[in-house]
C-alpha cells in the first residue's frame, strides 16, 4: 500500500492504517530506534509508541512523506528514552555522593561546592582523580572503569568509597555542614 493510502486510512480513523503502517515501516523504524537506544526491546517499544503517535497526530497532520515523518517521530521517542535512562543512571550515581554534600547545598552559593570539589580533586593522585571523575562526572559504571584501568570492580569500588570519605572530610575541614 502506498503512503498516501495509509495516511488516508489514518484520516478516516481506520484501524487498518496502523496494520498497513507496521507492514511497510516496522523494520525501518525499529532499525532507526535500535541505532539510538542500542537495545532491541527498547527499539520495539519505540516503534509501538510511534504507531500511537501517528494515530494521535494524523489527523490533523498530513505528512508529505510518511517515511520521513515516522522516522522523525521514532528518533525523537528513542532519544527521549535514552535521555530518561541516563537521567535515572545519573541520579543513582549522585546518591553515592549525597552523604558528602546533600545537607550543605542550601547553605552554599551555587559554585562554591564545585570549587571545593575541584580543590579536592587537585589534591588527589592522578589515578584516584581520574577514577573519581569517571564515576561522578562522566557517570561511567564501575565495570567500565575497571576494564579501562585494568583494575577489578572490587578495587574500583573500594577506592571510590575511600574517596567519598576523603571528600567528606575535606568538605568538613572547609566548613561545609554535612
């Protein structure tokens, strides 16, 4: 079925529009979503969300190219999914640092804690500073850090734990209420 016919079915609110769209574009959209999400299940979910979005957007939309329209929707959905996943991962990592800085944030100027952490990093040996930055600035999983540094995951975890305690002591010494 041609794109204009599929769009016409969407306009008529005919459920065959979704089936025809899936038959024509599922492989393309799932491939595009998988390139962004790097996960087959997430890519399938993105395609399902694309079908729903098309149903909700046509009408009133009348795309000149159903292919381009669907790919744009699919990629946006996939990007939003990846952003949400990274936000959750980042939040989980920041929980590790909560014990060091959480209570002090309301009492401090926005850049003050950052400057204190920068000073702390400068005081560390290069290897420890790199581990700290990889974990808490770049949000790298411990497993990736271990692989990149030739250490075991257990070694990396223990060093990071020691660094969090050192950071806490450093901040307390600088007058930060923890």
